[in-house]
C-alpha cells in the first residue's frame, strides 16, 4: 500500500541537476528519493498490485501452489516499492513505519515462496496479517504527518487495508477457489486506490510546476 511522500510537491521534483530525472547523480539515496517522489513510481506500485489481483479473479481455478506464488511475488514487489518510498520521506520519524512495512512485505513474500504448498489457512493468515499491519502503520503515518499531501486519500487507503486484513483473517476461505476470489478482489481494490493516488499526485506536481514560473515573473 503505497503512500504519497510526506512533503508537498516541489517544482522540478521529477528532475535533478543537468536534467537528470532521478536527483543528484552519484548519490544513491538522492536517486531513490527522487524516484520515490515520482507519481509514476506510485502508479507502478498500483500496477504491481492490480496485475496479480486480476490474474486471480480471471483464473479462479488456480491451484493453491499458483496462488501462493502469485501472492509471494506481489509481496516481494510491494516490499521493493515501499523500500524506495522510504527515501522520499524527509522526516526521519516518518521513515520508520515505511521501512517496517518494506521488511514485513519482503519477509511475508519469502515465506509464501519458500513453502508454496502451505495450507489455505496459513496463506490467509500471512496475507491478512500483512494487510492489517500495513493498514495500521499507514494510518499512523497519515495521522502523524499533518502536511501529508492527499491526506484524506491516504487515510482512506489505510482503512481499506485494515478492512481487507480483517476480512481475510475473520472469514477463512474453505477452498483455494474461494481464497483466490477473495484475495483477487482485495488486490484489485487496493490497486485501484493506489492508481487514484498516483494520478492525484501527478496533478499536484503539475500544479506546482506551473505555479513557480508564474510567481517568478516579477523578479526580473
């Protein structure tokens, strides 16, 4: 569950010195920070969530092995996106929840891929706990960062993640088919929410880039 950077959009946030789109050349932290602030990175995270969700919905007869592999790959990708997003946060205190999320997703992804033939109950438990903890940490970040752009949107995504985790944990699927439909539905909903956040962030970046030249016309 991606969240927008904790600082508002800045003019030229998508470009660094000498036209570089990824911040200061040679500084990995700056490169990752610029990448995490890009709306395309949030959109890529949304696609990484939507694709496995759609696959699970259109392929409900998938075996438990396939479901576990798809979920494991999704969790690993989500962990990578959230790790990069950590560098986009300016306040050190706001980086910890994002870093914990990244570690949680990666560990859960490795667990799913390490034992793809696990039971339906075990897979539901892993995914449900990840979504629940992710939603809680995202909710904490949204409430703590008062200057968070699109704060209401992020709060809505946090609540959606918490509800998804509770539903998966409270309504254990009795078959791989039922679990596939349930996980696929929630992945699509979460992916659509992330996509909406990405386009909202793009609009904010465009407004910021057009406001700067307009405000500097009288400084000549």
